[in-house]
C-alpha cells in the first residue's frame, strides 16, 4: 500500500472513491439510511486513518510504531500533517 499512496494523485483517488460511493447510494437509494450512516461513520474513523498512516509512512513522516497515534483524539492526530497528506510538501 505504501508505494501506491506515495503519489499525491493516487492518494487522492484512493481517498475520494469511497465518498463517491457513499454519495451515490445516498442519492439513488435514500431508503438505505443505515448503510449510509455506516459508510459515514466508517470512512472518517476507520478508512481515512489507515490510508493516511500508510501515506505518512511512505513519505517518511512517521514510523511504524506510530500506527496507534492515528486514532489519537478521534483521528485528529493526522491533521498535524495536513500539508504533507494533501499536497506532499
């Protein structure tokens, strides 16, 4: 996974695909509120910290032992590295 998320465009593609699926199902199948809520809860609190961890690891910003810190304060630890995650600088 590290080699895929090192490129900023690939990282944004991996991160944005679930949002497209969540919004598609919300638009077309509004009666599936439980599935929508499941996606809205899983995406920011489980999927994004894992993908952001691998991106920061690939960029050399954090070490492997910092995996548990991605959930520090409900996942807000990764905002410390916002410019690295979003722009690679």
